[in-house]
C-alpha cells in the first residue's frame, strides 16, 4: 500500500514538472496559429516527373487545409527516387526491392530578397515483394511511390512549419 502511494506521489510530481517545461503545441489556435499562418503562405514550386507531380499535389493538399494567404515563402523540392533489388535467388532473379524517396527541400523567404530559411533533406523507404507477374510488380512499385510521397510530404511540412514558426 505504501509502495503504491509512493508511486502515485512520484507520478504526480513528474506530471507537475512537465507542465513547466515550456513545450507548446505547434498548431495551438488552429488556423490562427503562427505555424498554420506560415504554412498558408507557402507556395510550392513545380517539381518535374511523375513523382514530382505526386509530391507537389500532396504538399498542396496539406497546405490548402491551412487556409489562403498571400504567398511569402517558396518551397523548392528536388526528388531522388530509387529502386534497388535486395533479395536475390541463386538464378539471379530479384525477389524483394526497396524503393527510397529522398527529398531535398529549401524554404525561401521571398520578402527577404530570396533568403533561404531552411535547407534540409528528408527520406523514407518501402519494401516491395517482386511477384511473378510483371504487372503486379509495377503496381506494387507505384503504390509504394504513392505511400512514400505522402509520408515524405508530411515530414517536409512538419520541418517547414517548425522553421517558419521561428
């Protein structure tokens, strides 16, 4: 009984100490928060290729949810999309692939003579089973690209929101 009471007291003390740590929710205040307003003013530069089209659409979909504002920031994105074979049988046929999508992105402040605020890279990868049907393998590669695009877009915008908020 005493041990349970000690644990409860320790838990309450830890909870009280966390309230004074200075952490604040990034999107506190909804669309009126500093992060949301900064994201609403981001314009995404066109990105070449199919993967660029998917990435730009994913970014724009997320940015549109933040509202409309006059463009202040320009987001430049360069993608590197690679597929490499991992599992290889004795007859040199690939049984497993890894698709990696890497985005190098720069956030440029157009109101400060094109000053680069953020210059980072984000990447993610996905495993793909190589089927005996070439169509199924191509479909799996496309599906992996779509999932990777969504994940990398989320990571890019989280970084952009943090940088723009500062």
